[in-house]
């Protein structure tokens, strides 16, 4: 029998922590609970979990710092829990290394699905030279994009943007991250430029059928993710 993947859950609200333990155990995970930032860091170092779910508001520190400290030595998927409207801290957490966030209140199925998706991404190679995104072929090595065998012309900036999204597919990327990766640090706050190029990229790579699923998803005020 294979060992259940272990997940560290850090939340100082006992009711939420207990609920998370029940939900995750029913989904086949082994759960390690922590109530403080210090406890979470200690337990992570001792048990080496496959993933962590961290509340942004903790009694001794914040979840952003926990993410930053964990990222110093681990590539495990990190999900943060955030109160509704806490946009600034969500961005800070993502920039500190979190892979995704789930807002409170959240549905158990959504949380488990986000966690499973993060674990799948961690276990697969997102640096493959050629990727198939639901019929869209992205050849990262040749810098060529095709749909149905026909090449789609992208500008160099549009391809670089798609490249970053593809290599991080499924992961929510902040505006600042995308701008820095594609345009450089001097453009880190130029969100209008990013929005314009995302709109152009969507028009070229997404199916014309409005009923078809979108490839690039928007998280208002935060950033974008490419469907995995």
C-alpha cells in the first residue's frame, strides 16, 4: 500500500483546523496540524510534508513569512488561506513563493481540487520543450505555436508571456511577476501594458467559440493563470 501524501495545515482557528483535517483525510491525505508560524516551520522541517496549507493571519507572524521561509529550502506546493478582500496579502504571499490561494469561506471540494492540482504540477515537468494545451501546441524550444496544424503568429513579447504562463501552467502568477519576467524590473508596476498584451494573446490563442473553455484565467487585482 502506498503511503498517503502528507500535508501540513497551519491555522490558529481550532474549528477550521479540525475541519481541514477531516476534509483532507477523507481525500486520502495524512495531515499534520500547526497553530503558529513557528510551529509550522518546525513541523515542516521534521516531517518534510509533500504540501502545506497556510493561513495568512497567524498569532506570532504572518503566512507570507512562513511561505518565504519554506521556500528557502523546499519546493513543496504551498496554498494560502485568505479572508475575502485581502488582496494585498494574497499578492505578497504569491510573490513570497505560494503556488495558489483559497479564500475563506471555501468549499471542501475546491480546496482538495486546488491541492491535488498543485501536487500534480509538482510531480510533472513544466519545462517540456513542447506542450499541448487542449489543442494548442506550444513548442517552447522552437518558439512556435500551432492550433490544428496551423501556425499562429505571436509577437516576441506575446510568445515570452505565453512561455512564462506555460512553464507555470496551473499556477496563479501575479501582475508583478509576469511583468518582471517578460519586460524586466523597470516595468514591474506597468499593469496596463500587461493587460493589453494578455488581451491580444487571448484573441490569438483561444478558440473563437464563446462556449469553449478559456485558456488564460483572470484573478481580478491579482494576476493570471494558464489552465493546466
